[in-house]
C-alpha cells in the first residue's frame, strides 16, 4: 500500500468516527449544558435536574453513537444491532463506553448486513417478518453477551492504557507535548481520528467526574490558527495576504479550521508556529485549570465560551490568547525572514495543489478517469466535506443562492463524504479530500480549491445556465 493510499484510508477512518459522533453533537452539548448548570458546582445547582447527568452519559450518549455507527454500516437494522451490542459494553464497564460504542456500533451493523446478504432471496414468502425479527434478536443477543464478557473488558483495558499515558503527561507537566502530534495531524486532515476517537471519550469521562475537561481543548483551540493567519494578513504577500482576513473570520468565529491548512503547506515552517501556539495554549489551560463541559464542534470561539463552566472564562480566554500570541510571533518571524523571497499568486496556488497531492488516492484500476465528461441534466449537486457541517455547508449555501438567483431548479445540499446520497448527480469536494472521496462515492466529482469562490464553480454555473437552452456536455471535471 502506497503512502498516499494509507493516508487516504486513515482519513477515511477518521471520517467514519466523525460520522458517528457529529450527528449526535447536539445531545453531547445538551448533556454538557445540564452538567454545567445543575451539578453541585454548576451555575444553578439542583439535585433534581442534576440526576439526569449520570444516566445520560452512561446510557444515552453511547447508545446514540452505537446506533449511528450501526446505521452507517447496516441501515436501520444495523442501527438496532449496534445499539444492542453497545448495551453489552455499557453494562460490562464502569466508565462511559464511548470507545466501546464506536467499536460495537459498526460491528453490529456489519454482522446484520452480511447476514441479510446471505439470506436474500431464500426466505419463504410470508415468513419475512418472522425471520427478520428473530434473526436480529438472536444475533443481537449473542453480540451483547460477547460485548459484556469479552469486548467490553478489552476496550476498558485499552482505554485505561491510553488514559494512563495522557494522565502521566498531565501529572508531569508535559501535556503541551500533545501539540507535536495534534498540529501536524490537523494539516494532514487526520485530526478526527485523534480528536473524536481519543480526546472526546476521555473528555466525557473526565467531565462526568469533575464537571469539565481539558481534553476537549488540547486539539481544538482556535487561537494558534488565528495568530498564524493574522501574521499572514500583516506580513504576507500576494493572495495569501489578501485572503487571510476572510480566513481569520471563518476560522475563529465559524470554527472551520481547514481554512488555515493551505497556509501551513505553503510554508512548512509554519508548523512550528502552530505547534508553539498549541503548546502555549495547553500550558496556560493546564496552569489555570481550564476545561470545557463538552466537545466544541466546530472549534469556534463562540463554542468555547458557550461550553465554559462557571468561573472558567478567564482560564479559557487566557489559553486562547496565549495560543494566538505565540503563534503570531513565530509566524511573523518566519515571514520576515523570508521577505526577500518573492511570493506570487502561483506560490499560493501551488500550496493548495500540495494538499491534493498529499491527500488524493493513487490512481488505481477502476478509478474515475482524470478527465471525465458527462451529459444530461444535473438536478442534485452535493457539496461534501469531512463532517458535512463546516466548509461544505458554507459552500452549498453560497452556491445555492447563486443557483436561485439564476432561476435554476437545482437542489444543492451539503453532506459528510460518507453520507452523500446515491441520487446526487454531481459531488463537489475540496482538492484536499479528493482521494477520500474517490474511495467512497461513485458519481462524477468536481474538485475545487475554495468552497466560496472557485473558478470551477463559476464555470459550472455558466454551464448549467447554458444547459437550459442547449443540449451539450455540462462540464469537464478533473
């Protein structure tokens, strides 16, 4: 397996974890607010309402993840199967079983999907409901028993190993070293596998005991990205300088961190600014005993403030400011040292191409051709991104308004890559996600560099408008 193929598959794994968690983020935030408000140290301590905190984190949240994971693999029957299996690990453990749910949900969905495939066309007429219900019940029972007795203890052991390692970093004061892993992972779009798969589950366990957790903050601090973009806005050149102010707003206020990745790839030394900013932020968070009550998704300053518990605003803001200042100073030094090197429009364009080269899947037999023509009307355009809630939502909303203004009867929606519906006629993805998209979707793909203002989107709109009165190929995609 090539390095590019491995990277795309790791991204796919991270995206799958995200697809299990993101649809349930509202439930996590609801639990976080109930915790922040009604626990004994909360804003409005109340024993009556506070009684919901424990059952929600123990049963509701893992079951939602298990059901969602099973549904992603095996449809509604897979969701039920995943929830049954998740119940087994919940009962068999004494910690919130988020990691167990991420394992049992997809496993349950896969088991029932494979079972249904083998029975397809072999069930006598009139016995479909009996076979379907009893097969799900029997297989679910077996999976729950295995989860309770074998899988649950194994997941607990692995969870304790990881938690012990991170707690050792906390106790020795080396927690900021996590930035050495976090920041490069972000730029390579591997952050979801770490954030959703490790930090969120650990953070929920921590919050159940203390009412807040620093684990929610070690990879989501918007400060370092803001500092680096501010340096580009002041000391950069060409397109990177002009685009940095807009990227700052969307990154810091909207929480879409992907917008700063091309700037790091354009100047790889900028990873030092991100690591320095990340380490500084974590150090201040740890020093001031900061923590959030739930995972901030997206990583916006508004999400940070909304999920900060009582008495924690100074600590939260201080960590964000520290990350911003340190990142800005390091990035400014790097840019000033390179002032003699002319930066042109092509420099920034090449950095975005590097994102595509790092992330796209190696061309294999059966892959979509590099240049693909397709004919016929387009009625449904799907904008896709990692989680389906950030950059793709922004891009879909912007393009939908242009479609409506042009008077075209075309549906434009946004999705996580894993959830793009088969009825979509065209998939629009960022070039940094092309490799992963080609693993998952079968429809024609339009690869763009900017969800908000890309020349290919302009061309697409013109072609769609021309197609109203002419019958001709709609677009050349690459």
